[in-house]
C-alpha cells in the first residue's frame, strides 16, 4: 500500500488582493475559479470598496482571503498580465494576522476602505 501523501490544497497562504473597479466582475469570476467554485464567490469583490480618499466613488475593490498553495502561481500569473494593471497582490503565511496582510497592501497602494452601509 502506497502511504505517500501529496499535499496540494492546504490553506497555507493569506492573500490580499486589490483590483481596479473596472475589473470587479472579472475578479469575481477569478475568485470562483481559484476558490471552491461556488456562486457565492461571484460576490467576493464588491464587499470592500476602496479609494484614495476613503470616499465614494470606489476606485478599487479588495479582498483578504486564505489561498491554496496550489493556486498561488495561477494568481501571480494573472496579476502579471496587462489586463490587471493597477491591481495589487500580497502574500503572507496563513498563520499571520488576516487583517495585517491587507493593511500592508492598502498602505503601499495608497488606498483606504470606504465605510458605508450600501456595499454592492
């Protein structure tokens, strides 16, 4: 009996991802593909509105999530494409504070979360 174990789908990374507002729908499709494939993931980007001033309109959307190590390179390759110019991506080990990864990325990009009750 073969007792070797191949580990490919461990949540080993925290990923903070920020996309320009114009790429929100595409990014939600990406979240579905990189995640568990559920329709709920089509709403991933849209909950966290961002802008340089912290006021509407949103110029970017963000998410902070755990990521399968096996999907990390796919995300990197996608964000290196011209299609995602203006996007931001940061990884840290999953044990790190979830909010810390996103906070560092937002500071680097000069963005602030918009606080409002009408998140779409």
